[in-house]
């Protein structure tokens, strides 16, 4: 059955993510303002020449002169986002209202909140910031127990905040590997159903993985999950693929460097290497971040989940707590080079040109965390003074 346009029910604006001849035929003479997108794969082709752009227009626009094309959108979500984790393990942090104002002032468009907090969610209303909201690890098993439990969580923590842009809901943090990991898939399924019940069909549901779940990670092509994690991840990734959702992975080059500075060069960890010290078959790596990310991609491929995309849920560099390697100079170098690398859109050697959203850890130094390194990941002191210059605030 071909699409038809019902003038009585449709709004005056319509977004179509890629051309479809039947839909475009149905739109002729409707008067509806249309936003037409290109496929992400077509962006590079269109960029190659005016001739390629002409061909796309002649195929998808010219035959539909009676369609009101108001916008042509090159791809969907092709520009990667840089976000910052809003950790709250401190007794001297600014008010949520002041924190959200700081995010907006600094142009931070993505925020990760590890668990619901009513004051923070109130402050986020109408901010336009894309929010990744986590559940407490203890709640994962409960949410997995029934759709009713998921509905209760959603009705408490999501439904009252309709003016908040919930982009991701994350079941736990670093629960894979871990005891809660076995409940992740069912919890995600129940959460997705609960979100749909209140109309949030586009909010992605995922869970959080950290690299201790890899049995091997070097070279990157050898990346593989432990046997125990692989069994959990097969079900997790089946859900993610079915729902076009990413896996959230925490990637910290600081930790392998700190544990083995004799073998891993600092410039390799800080995106400052002038050469590519790691060669893996035909692929060359000039930074540790890419190598770690590609190890996760390799592990996913080994369980037939190579099409699962990633969001980096945490990464960063501490400014104190472990001698000379933890200082503001190294932290600034890592995070500033990370931002340049991600925003360039180059991807990784294994996934060239594939964009990836990244969350930097963290917004503030948090004094209730364990003494030492754990207290010193912040971009800002609790008085909102920058620990080092990074963002344009």
C-alpha cells in the first residue's frame, strides 16, 4: 500500500530521514514543509563533487517540484558530541541550577548523570542539553524483574520531566563485568517498554561496559571478551542491534599508562605521538585511545556484534594523586587532544570516519570519593573555577 497524506492529522512540518519515492509522491501538493535527509553513507559521496550532488538532487528533488522542500539535511547525527559527566560525590558542589548554567555557559551539549536526582532533573528542564540518565546498579535487578518495576522507575524519574531531553537511559554503570550484568538485557527490554508507554520511542536504552571485561586487548585486533562476559554480551548486543542503540564503554588510557609507563609512552597516551608506535596488520595506531576503542570493536566482532556502535561513557585524565604523571598539563593535553580527535570525525583505524559521542569525566573534583586520584578528575573546582583552561566559558 502506498503512503498517503492525511491533511487533517499531519502537522505542517515533516522530517524524512532519507528519500523515499512513494512518500515524496504522496507529499506532492500537500503544502507540508519537508525536511529531507540524505543517508549518512551518501554524505561523503556528495562531498566528493558537484556532479555527485547534482545526481542526488536530480534523483530525489527535481522530480518532486510540487513538494515544499524547506530543508535538506546532510545525514543524521553525523557530528559527534562531547559531553561531561556530572558526578555528585562531593559535599561542597554548586547547586544543580548553577551547574546546569555552567554547562550552558561552556557550550556543553551532553550531560551524563549516573543516577536520578530530582533537583538536577528540575534544573535540566528546558535547557536543551542532551541527557544520559543512569540507574543505580542496585536497581538493575529490580527493573529486570518486571515491566511494572520499570514503569514505576520511569514514572518516578522520567515522566515528571517531559521538558528534559533524555537521549540515553543507561542501566547501571560498569555492570559488565559484574554480578548485575546478567540482568542487563531483561532490564533494558523492560525499560524500553516502559519508555514507549509514555511516548519516548526515540530514547536509546543501553548499559555500561568497562574494559576489565576483555580477556585480551593487545594488539587491538586481538580484543576479545572473557568467556563469562561474552555470554552476557551476546544477549546485550542482540537487544542493542534490534533497537539501534549503542553500547556505552568507559575508556581510560590513563590506567594502562599508569600501570606500565616503561612500555607505554606518555605521548602515545596523550594523543601527542609523532609516529604510529603500534602496527596491527595493515592498521597503524598513533594513540592509545583508538587502540582501546578498537579492541572493544574487535571483541564485538568475535560475538557477531560488529555492527553495534559505541558511546564512550567515561574518559579523562586526573590532575593529582599519582605523582608526576597526574598534573594539569597532562590532563589538559589529553582532554584537549581528545576533543580535537573526536570532533575531526576521523574515527579509529578500524572504524575510519565513524563518529562517536564521548563523555569526559568529570565536571568537578569530588571530595567524597576515595583520597588520591579519584578525587581529582574534575574540569572545575567546586567553586566553578576551572582546574585548567579547556572549555570556552
